C-alpha cells in the first residue's frame, strides 16, 4: 500500500502561478498528477518516472513543469501562466512498478483560477 498526501492547492488569478506537492509513503516507479473539472472526465496532467522520464498533456506543455525528489518520495507540479480552464480538483497518482500496473490515488486538492 502507498499513501499519498497532496498540498499546495488554492485560489490564484489568471496568469499566476501555483505549486503542488505530493508525498508518498514509500518509493514508487512513477508519480504524477491528474485533474477533474466539473462535468468532465479525469485527465492526465503530467507524470514522471523514478528515472526522470516525463509525459504531459498538450494543454499544459510549456506552462506546467513536473519534477520529483526520489529521496523524499515527493513529486512537484509547478504551474505557471494559469488559465481559468485549469480549474479542477488535482489528484496525485502513483504507479507501483512497471510490471504490476498497480495505482494509488491521493484525496485531491482544489485549484481555482479566477479573477
């Protein structure tokens, strides 16, 4: 089992920045962020493996940067140039390893982009 604790959500104005963090109870193969806006399906934002490989949604490329600290089992999402369309509940996600495809989810943290 893996427990995930998210932090950093809040209210920010359009064009502003926000940093999300997620701490896992132990090391995992990959960590990342998904988001879900009202009336929409949950979607991938960005993920990063323990070797540093990343993948992100086209809608956030150039604006969001994902990083991790393996020693602290922590993943961060630096969000800049935020838009109202980024408003959603952001969920931390962790993948156990490459082979068993076992996933864990955090409770979610609200990000609201509004003037």
